[in-house]
C-alpha cells in the first residue's frame, strides 16, 4: 500500500492541488447564545494558515449575520465545487447540534444528527443527510475532506460509514441499515473529528483559558501545535486524556467540565487511511491534511 504522501500527491502534469476551508462559528441569540464560537473559528483559521499552509483567500469564514441556513448551504457547495485529485478540504463548524427521530430508516441509532444555523428557529436545521449529500458525495478520487464539528450530538453528523470505537480499538459499521441510502463519496476520502458521541453534549467553556472556547477545538489546536506529527489514534487519545484531567478533578477549574463529560469521535468514509480497518495509528494526520 502506498504511503500517505504518495496517496494524496497531485499527479505530474495536473494543476496544483488546492487547499480550501469553510469555517463556521454561530453565536445565536438570546437563550441560545454561545460565547466561544468566534474564538474557535479564529483558532482553526490560524492553525490552517500557520501550520498547514492554507492561503487566506482560500478560507471562507462565516460568523454573526453570515451564518444563515441559506449562506451555509451555499458555502458548503462552494467548498467542494470542482474538487480534483490532490485537493485538501476542511469543513469546520462550531455551534449547536440537535438530534431528531429518523423517519427514513437510514440511521442505525434511530436518530438524525443536525447542526443549527443562526436562523434555525425559522429556517430549520441542517441534517446529517444534507451534510453528507453536499460535502461527502461530491468528493472525487484522491480528494480528502477533514470535517471538524464542535457541537452536541455530533458523533456521526457526516453519516460516514465507519466509526472508531476507541475503547475496543475497532471500527464499527455505521452504514445505512436500509441499504437504500447513499452515504459514500465519489471515490474520495472523508474524515470527521466530532466533539462527542451522538447521545452526548459538548461544552463551551473557559476552563482551559480566560477566553471561551469549544473544548474539542481548544484541545485539537493545542495538541496539534504541541505535537506536530501525530497519528489519528494518538490525537484522539491525547484529546481524551486532556478532557479526563478536568473531569477527574485534576485542575482547579475542572468543575466547569465535570457535568459535561464528552467523548470525541473519529469517523471515516472508506478506511483507505486505516489499513486492515484496525488501527488509527497507521496514518499521520499532518501528512494527510497537507
């Protein structure tokens, strides 16, 4: 099997591979307000530019009034439009997530996971089915998408077919039980890193710094800067370890997280980066995203 760098390198004679990112941070209004989402977007943007070589002009940021459902859907189409082999795409969302009963029979747990745009009370949510069809289906061969979703109930919000069980060190099948729903890419690779399991909530907190941040986002950025060459397995383990320090009372501010124990999740579309479907630790995160 070729190395990750060989798998995702542009072929000779083709155009230069594109790095493109869509970063969304929704603050909402009144009782739904989140205070850390804009800080989250700033942190991810800085990480992509300074650590992963993304160009500012190829990063679209949606915050405040720009987080309507219509704008988010249009921007998701922009993210994957005309993608070609070698392209590296990033979808990032920081905001509320909600799960609802699945009436189409394509969810193994019986629930659809949804993200909430800024106008979700009037325009509705964006379901995992919509996200999958908009940014997973169009991924062509040798195109890679990393989706980072810092929201409640976000474990399978991209509806990817393989979810890693960290405790049992094995992959679990998340394919549609009905067999009639399409959840696959068009030959590309989608990888999601979610803040928590589908039945859990994610926390927006100042436990780590003086500013508010999503717990997943803060730890993801912190760990990738501190340890620049990690496997997916090492990344997931370190995030869980840092969360445990707070939840077990190891820090003075742990009480902020103690009632919100969340277990971040990694899922993928095809197992191409995880040989034999066994081990997250066989692919280097930085190589793939580069």
